[in-house]
C-alpha cells in the first residue's frame, strides 16, 4: 500500500467521523423543534436535512478525500516530513474529534476522564 493511499484512507476516516458528528449536532438542533410541527411534517423535514448533509458527502467524498489527502501531504511534509507530519496531523484531527464526541455523548472532557482513570 502506498503512502498516498494510506493518507487518503486517513482523510476518509476523519471525513466520516466529522460528517457523523455534524449530523449528530444537526439532529439535536432539529429535535428541539419537533413539537412545533405535526410528527409527519417534522419527519419529512428531518429526512430532508439528512439528505442535504449526506448527499454531497457521498457523491463527492472521493474527490474531497483526494484533495484533502494532497493538502495533508503538503502540510505534513512542511511540519515534520512527509510521513511523520501527516501521521501527526491525522492523530491531531482524531484527538480533536475524540474530544467533541466525548462532549456530545457524555457531556464531559474525555481527556480529563482518561487521566483521572490513570
């Protein structure tokens, strides 16, 4: 497996996690309005919002992953060399997403929770 394919895979993982997190936030926001509409109307609205979020993601993910992968390569190369810099950028993005998922799911700082458990 070439480094470019590995980088593209890492970008795809980050993209999936980010899209899911954004969807969770939009869902939570949308659900605050669910009692302002009849259930059948709100359900159609909610389904439309999901399509608006995921349709571009699924139709353009390969193009976006390739562009982001190239940017990752350039940024990583400037930071600490091609491979190490990209891995650092990937792990940083993953840790940021880890923080936001922990905030969303448990309303806590998961890093603090982790260090307290040690």
